[in-house]
């Protein structure tokens, strides 16, 4: 059984709102509560616009959250630390323990792959140049990109850029790896290969992986557990097996609207509670209703 000692990130009642240009506050995340356990691969999924990237940005301390707690307990911390309201120096200290693979790979175009991968080493540590070369070689090898070490990002395919981004994300031996839509823009075969790499690295490096995706095939391949978001709220947190059961259940057997909605999403069906037969989403209808009632 897992207990609180196995929790790497504890998220409690997280709320994030943005103020629009007209001064109106838009709540994008609300009452987000779940735990992330050491060594697991947790997939955060949901439709486009449900708040996945916003949640990721809150977790990495990129966004100021409006309310709630994000408590980290990495291996070297004597006591858990809440990053909400933490200063930049404290945040940077925690950021050293994690790597991030951004949607684009976020490589510098003017640098070779090897230089891109070496960058965090140069910035964050005091490693001798010959050691840097050894580490870079090892990290490129790990993602099968060593033959391309002297190429520029513009000479690489989408999948290769992701691999290179992953080499860079792992170069400081992180304890936690964050991925934002790792298979976005890739063909199904390349996307499956990146999934294999995520699984492989999570085992070899014994990291905790947090993957944000809207791609169901990918989510079911890599996840130990899943968090389903819908309109900025957690619909369900569960193991992959629990989500598989929900996906494979006949719709008639599901008793709640939330379950039917998840069943539709997990199966990628166009008709169901998420969307009407005319393709209008429930959300759009709610918006229309709330606008109508405003007059
Ligand atoms: N910086 C921002 N300012 C205002 N609204 C934002 C901002 N970032 C995201 N949003 C809004 O928050 C919602 C969730 O966005 P996002 O987290 O990017 O969704 P996802 O990654 O699930 O597609 C969207 O409605 C989006 O318009
Ligand atoms: Mg996103």
C-alpha cells in the first residue's frame, strides 16, 4: 500500500483564474486535488481547452496560482515544501530536480544537438568540459540520437526533435519529468515510438513522469494512473485498469453523467453527453444559455 511518504507532489484545492482584458475573472482550474506518487507515470488527460497545460504550468511554478497548495517532497528535502507563493530562488532550487519536455521540444535553432543537450549542464552545474561531453554522449545514446549530435534542429524530423528535447530534459538526472503533449504533431508510428521511449526512460532512470495529453492511445500505453480533467475540474483519478473498465463498459451500464461523459471521451466518440447529435458541445450550450439569461 502507498502512503504519504511515497507522495512526490501533493495538490490540494488548486484554483487558477485569469483576468481577461475586460477585467472579468475566468476560472480555468478549480478544486484540483490529487497526489503524484514516486516512480509512477501519471497521465493528465482531457479535451482541448480543459486546463491541462495550465495545470502543468502551475505544477512547475511557472504560473502564480490563485488558491490552494502544491507540495513537493523530493528525495533530498528534509520536509515537504509548498511552492505556492514561493520566491524565484526557492522555485529554482526545486526546478533543478525536474526536467520538462515542452510541446515543441524547445531547442535552440542556432545550436547543434550536442550543444543543446549540454546547455543545462553548463548553466546549472560546475562540470568539467570533458565530463560534459561524456554525459551528453550518454544522454543522446539513451534516446538513440547519438549519430545526429552535430546536426542543427532544423535538420531533424519532428520525432527526432522530441528525442533530442528528452535528452536535454534528462541531462541533470531529474527526479521528475514533465511532458506536455509529447505526441502532438507526430504520425502514429513516431508517436508510439516516443511512448516506448517514455516507458523505457521511466524504468531506466526511475523517475516520476507526469504526462499531459489528449491522445487516448498514448495515454493508455504509458499510464500507471490517470487524472481526467473536464472544464478545469477533476472528473476522476484512477489506475489505468479502472479507466480501461470505464472505457470498455457499455454506455447503458453507466449510472452517472460523469461516467458516460468519460466513456465517450475515452472512446473518442463524436456523439454522447460531451456533444449533441448536431456536434454542439454541452459547454457551448451552457455558454449560450448563460449569455441568453444575461439579457
Ligand atoms: N494566459 C492565459 N490567459 C487567459 N486565459 C488562458 C490563459 N492560458 C489559458 N487560458 C484559458 O484556459 C483554458 C485552458 O487552457 P489550457 O490549459 O491551455 O488547455 P489545454 O492545455 O487543456 O488545451 C482555455 O480556455 C484557455 O483559453
Ligand atoms: Mg495544452
